[in-house]
């Protein structure tokens, strides 16, 4: 798996989002992702992360580590 696959999936689920995904180690299973979307407004950090995990769905078993930064445009 590569970071672009994660980024594409998140952009499909959060079409208004600015998404940046990188492979943290080069091994294809550790990723750092930043998502900026208004859909996170009013959500707790846990709720935001649950939204991302749900969006990644079937990709999650292939991800060993996922560092997330989830913010709204106003929090940017």
C-alpha cells in the first residue's frame, strides 16, 4: 500500500477536505495523515479519528501505525 491510496480514499469520503498523506517509514504500513475538513466541526478528537478509521475501512488491517492530524479550516 502507498500513501496515495490512503489519500485517494480519504478524498473520496471527505470531498471538501485538504488531505496530505505520507509513508512515515517507507515500508508501506506506517503513515502520517493530515485532514482539514469542515466535517470535523463540533466533533471531539476521538470522533474525528473514528470518522477517519471508518473512511479507511478495508485498508485499516494493512496499516500498522497511523498518525493523524484532524482539523477544521478554522483550526488550521
